[in-house]
C-alpha cells in the first residue's frame, strides 16, 4: 500500500483540484455530522431537553440523514460497477 495513489496516470490539475476540494468538504461534513447529529443530539436526549416540537424536527433530521446515506451507498455501488464516472459519484 505504500505506493497507493502515487501514480499520475489519468490525473490532471483540474481533476486534482476537484478531488482536493471535495475531500476537504467531505471531511468537514463528517465532522459536523459526528458532533452535531451524534454527540450533541444524544446529549440533549440524555438531558431530556427536547420539546415535542423539537422532537418532530429531530425525527425529520434523522430521516434526512438516512436518505442521504442510502443515496450515497447506491451511487457508490454504481461507481463500483463502472456504470457512473468517478467524478459524478464523489
């Protein structure tokens, strides 16, 4: 694995910039999801702080999260089967 990602075949400056920006965005959203959707909401539930209207919002937030994960897995499967290009499924 020490040579993984070292090859320059198929890499252009434009593609490299696209993937660098995309990777930074993915890292940011993973951290946001981890701390906001995970720890913070679990802490509020532990404190029994959410009101019924806030619970409605939280349930919607969890459904939205479930939908985005399902779409991501589906797109990754299509990329793995070489149906869609890598840029579209990143």
